[in-house]
C-alpha cells in the first residue's frame, strides 16, 4: 500500500513538470512568431524604400540623359555659330584691311613717332616746366587703335613745343636738391636743352623723378661767374655763358674727375714724403735766393763807395781786413788774412746748394719708389681677384702714376733753382775772389814801388 502511495505521488509530480514545459514552449513560439512578423514588416518597408530609390534614380538618369542631349544640341548650335563668326570675322578683317589701305602704314609711322617723342620728352629739360607732357606722350605711344586727327594734332603740338622751347632761355621756380639731401626753392634758368643753373650753380636733371640736383662739384670760377651773370640778367640782355653742349655729360664727368687734393691723396705715404721734400727744397731755394740777392745788393753798394767800408758784405769785410793789415810788408801774411775771409764768405755764399741738389736727386727716386710700390699693389690685386675688374687695380696704378708725377714735379723746379742759384753763387764768388786778388795786386805794386824807390835812393 505504501508503494502504491509513492507511485501515485511520483506520477503526479511528473504530470506537473510536463504541464510546465508545454507552457514555456507556447510562449517561445508566440515570441518567435511576433519577431518573424516584425522582421517581415521591416523587410517590406526596406523593399518599398529601395523601390522608391530605384524609381528616383531612373528618373534622374532620364533627366541627365535629356540634359546631355539638350547640351549636345546646344554645343552643335554654338559650334556652328562659332564657325560662322570665324568666317564672318575673316571676311570683316579682309574688308577692314581693304578699306584701311594706307592708314595701316600711317598707324605704324604714328606709333614709331609717338615712341620717339615719348623718349625725347622723358629726357628733355623742357619737361621741368611742362611735366604734363609725359602723360600725354605716354597715352599717344600706348594707343592701339588707328590714330585720330586730334591725336595727330596733339603729337604735332608736342613736337612743335619741343622745337620752340629748345631755342629759348627760360626762368621758372623749382625745388632744388642739395648734395647733402636738403631741398630749397630758387629761380632756375634753363638754357635751351643744354643746362640749368640757379644761384650761380650748375644743376643736374634727374629724368626719373623730374627733379633738379646741385652738382657736388661745380666747374671753374669763370663758369660759375657766367652762371651768376645769366641768373641776374634782365630780359633781352645778352650775357656770356659757359655752355655744356653735351647736355650735362661733361659736367657729370667733372663730378667724377678727382681734384688736385684727391690726386695728391692717391699718392699715399710716398706722395706725402715727396711733398715734404718739395716743401723743404723750395724753402731752401727761397731762403738762398733772398740771401744771395741781399749779398749781391750789398756788394754793389760797397763797390760804388769803396771809401765807406761796411762789414755787412764780403767785399766790405775784405776791404776792412786789408786795411787792417795794410801796414804790413809781408804779402804772404796779408794774403793769408784775406784768404781766410774769402773762404768764409764763399762758403756762406754756397751754403745750402748741396742740400738743394740732393733733394732734387731724391725726389724722382722717391717717385720711382712710389711707382714700384703701386705696381706691387696692382699685381697683388690681380693675384687675389684676377684682372676682370679694372677698379681693383686702379688704386695701385694711380699711386704709381701720381708718385711719378709728384717726383718729377719736385725735381724739375729744384734742379732749375739749383742751377740758377749755383750760377749766382759762382758769380758772387768770382766777385769776391777778384776783389781780394785786386787788393793783393795793388799791395804788391805798392811794395814794388817802395822797394824801387829805396833802391834808387841807395
């Protein structure tokens, strides 16, 4: 009985488990069914969207095809129109060339003349007074059309204006640039197409900026005085003027050419030594010249009055020495006294001449030294930089030439001065010697007569 009860309980539990399992399967089935239905709905929605996109793509493709066909037709129409225009242009160009005829040659001549006039007016001094001419000439030169009669007249007027003003002397106010960079206002005077002056100074014209600039180095004083006279001249007054016919080229070269001081500076240290030698030599020449002239005047004055003896000249000292020892009867002793005076005075007369001769000989040697030094510097520049740029060799060559010139310039006047002073000193020495010899002869005659008288008395 107990076993039956246990079997009954087990059967009941198994039945309960089977019922629970059947309930879970039903729920799973319903869930899968709902999910399948949802997925089917989504797939249908995607199919509908895809179909709509396909329809839209087909519509756009058809529209693009229609547009392409339309543009192809438009392209064909435009190409036909372009070809027709090309033919029409060729026909019109031929017709234009046929109708222009000689006007084409006229256009070429006009353009060439306008270009020449533009270049002419750009560098012309008349543009200082009429700066508007540049724009007008540029417009005529840049014109790409057949010239009109007013344009031809304008070109003719510019040429006539240039011709008319080129023969005039005109005065006009202008802003002038100083060499230091400052500016000032002045009345400028234009002499034709050649020069412009203001306040007695020559001016340089800068075409790029249409301005006037003072020359850093002005010409000679005579030319500046002529410029001042021109600036102060009244209308219709005729004055002399130093004209530069090259339209400023010569004045430009004047600025580049070195002055005397700059030339001397090119000689460098050797040149300064040569100048020092020259100065010392000229001082000696001047001193010796004045000294010999004074001695010559005093000797002449003494020779004119031998009774009045002055010790400020050689002849006076010889006379004084002679009269001091005239009572002696020994000619040898008197001769020695006079000889000492003559030697001292002759040495005084010839004093300084050897130094002048030495300086005259040293000066060209110093010039030769400068020449060799300059050529050494030139060859060093050639070794370092080559011979392609002459400016690199100009310093050494300038030194060589300038020192040579300075040496010769010093030697020539010193040699001539030495020759002149030597002749003067020789003449004075001769006079001194003749006077001493004459006094000795006079004393010898006196002694001879006295001896003859003494012998006759005996």
